[in-house]
C-alpha cells in the first residue's frame, strides 16, 4: 500500500508541477502581448531584433531553400512524367513551397539557429544576474528584453519563409528548366494560373506568423526560466529545439486541416 501511495503521490506532484509550469508560461505569454503597444512604440528595439534574428538566419535559410528546390524539381519531374504532366512542375514546386515546406522548414531552421541563440542569450543574462540588476534599477526585463525579441521573431519569420519559398522556386526552375529541359513557358504559366494569392500565399503567411510566435516564445520562455548555471542554460537550449520543433509540426497539421478543410 505504501508503495502504491508513493507512486500516486509522485504522479500528483509531477502533474501539479507541470500544470504550474503551463500556467506560468500562459501568464508570461499574455503579459508579452499586453506589452505590445509600448514595445512597438519603441520600434528601434524591435528593428534591432529583426536584424539579429532575420539577417543572421538568412544564409542557412537561403542555402536550404535552394537545395529543397533542387530536390522538388527532380522528384516532381520524375513523378509527373509518369502521367504526362511534366509541364505542371512549376505549379507543384510553388504549391509545395508556399503552402507547406516554406513555413515549416523555415520554422524548424529558425528554431535551430535563432531560437537557440535567444535561449542562450537570455539564459546567460540570467546566469550573470543582469536581469536581477535590471529589476533592482526598476527596469522590467520582460518589457525591455523579452517583448522586443518576441516581435522581432514574429516579423522575421514570414520574411524568412518568403525568401525560402522564392529561392526554392528558383532551385526548381534551375533543375526542371535548365537541367532537364521542361518548357519554361509552361513552368511559369501554370504556376501563375494555379497559385492563388489569398488561399495559398496568404495561408502560408499566416502559418509562418503563427510559427514565429510559437518558436520565439518557446525560446524566450526557456531562457527566462533556465537554471542560472552553464548546465542549466545548455539544457534550456536543448529543450528549445525539441519543444519548438514538436510544436511547429503539431500546429502545422492543425492549421492545414483548418485552412484547407482536410
């Protein structure tokens, strides 16, 4: 009986601790958005974070988008050729990137590059007692440090996703038209006729904005709640990648089901 009671007690303590963590995260999330007005008034802080998060992630986003476009061009051509529809390669590449791969792959890369940088930065500031020093000087670290970074990620993510999709389409064109020999007129005309600006591009932008909020908030929360030790910051950085990636994949399914009625 004692062993059974101890087991139930452990489950209860773990559940209560997890619910407390979720509640704390929800309160921080609401507080960050409540500070949106004052944060956006000081747009210089947000601009610096857009540069830090977006420009520093641009290289990996561009290279990854190019190679994803290469693969889509090859795989799409060999698949469509079986049905005599190789001319629709441009449409296949564009829809795959704009609807799905652009926002999702960009978010995963963003979590691995910018998300870990945010967590490490906030965690090291906490370990160095810089956040505590700001509180001692009556400066709110959530308002001064976290809120501008959240909005920087929200703005940077759709821009990076657009770059990823554009470079990916260019990669598909290079493989399909230049290397394989698909008719360039059919490649671009079917893409232009088949991609809807509101339904396809607009939904991709919405996805990327939601992923930007998710990934950036997870990174900030993990850094803000990290143990103020080198080991604690390292564990928080690992949790950022794992939790942000799983959240992106789960939200992608829910958003796709809601947007396209699957």
